[in-house]
C-alpha cells in the first residue's frame, strides 16, 4: 500500500483524517487527544498518527504548506488508503476587521489564484466547496460549544509574498473572510474522489488590524479548532 509519500499499510488510517499543515501540530494533536495512538507515517518527517478519540478511530497527518503539497497527500489518502473525510485544521489570515485572533472560520467555499483545477479539463472555472454534511456538523458543534465562528468563502493563494499590493482589498470586495493556502486543492481532490472535505481554520493574524500570533502559538494553541474537528470526526463515525 505504500505510496511515494506515505509509508503505511491498508487499514492504518481511520475513515476521518485531521490534516494540519505543520507536522508539529500533527504530533501535538495526536499526543494531546488520541488514545492508543501509533505513528503510521513519517516519510520526509510528515508525521501521521492513528488512534481513538472518545472510542472512535481518528487519524491526523500533516499536509505541508500550499496546494501542491496538500494535493499530493489528500489524493493518496483518498485514493489508496480508504479515507472518506479530511478535515483541514490550519491557520488563516483574517480579511475582516471584526475577526479576532483565535476565531474559527468554516470554509464553505475556497476561491483560488492557483491552476490546480486546470487538470480536470472543464470548460470554465470549477468552484471548490466544502462537503455540506461536514460543514453542518461543524457549525452545529460550534454553536453547542459557544464558539466565535464564521462560515463563508476563503481565498486559497498560491502566493505568500505577493507583489500585488491590492490583492487583499480585491478579495475583500467579494466578501472573502480570509486567506490560506490549501483548502481549494483539498476540496477539488475530494470532489474528484467522491469523498468529503472541510477546512476548519483559526484566525492567526488579521490583515486589516495587523494583529498576529507567534509561531509557537500556531503549533500548539487553537484547541477550539482541534476539538471541533475531532467532534466532527466522532459524528461521522
């Protein structure tokens, strides 16, 4: 069953995988929340773990940064390891002044400036959207837990350091909530595979107010997002 990027066997991954970008966040989630966890992948240091949460099998594995990276890992999980649901748990830069550090964004859709969708050969632009079952479960759980969250469109960018000084304002005009770098490719892979995906992101910085969290906080904080995704995994069992 091993692929070029995942050294695992059939059955090593649970039906639902939480996918942070950072391998250290993957390790933190596994060590903090999963019982009977075991390391099922460590190719290139991209750590993948499987254990149980509230008695339900759950996996967590890093995606790396950017659409090409999550495109590879999510494709292999969907196509070769029997994974049905992938929940991206990552950080996002807020594009609204009323978003606070630590707020949760549920990405209903993911705009992009990347060309990931060109491979499908459609005569137009494919609109990457979340799976509604996962989205509804996440919103319900967020309500139950009293979390500050928003549901809406995000922007999956291929560029971190952008030479276009107007890029943020242009996406803001269309009501986009924040910018990250992975959701669109994940949603496209899920659609192509007939599987489910949802990006659950925490605001780590705000492009309007200038607020920002530190790198250490990005690795281990944002438990609301992590626990929300784990509760979704339980409901999907």
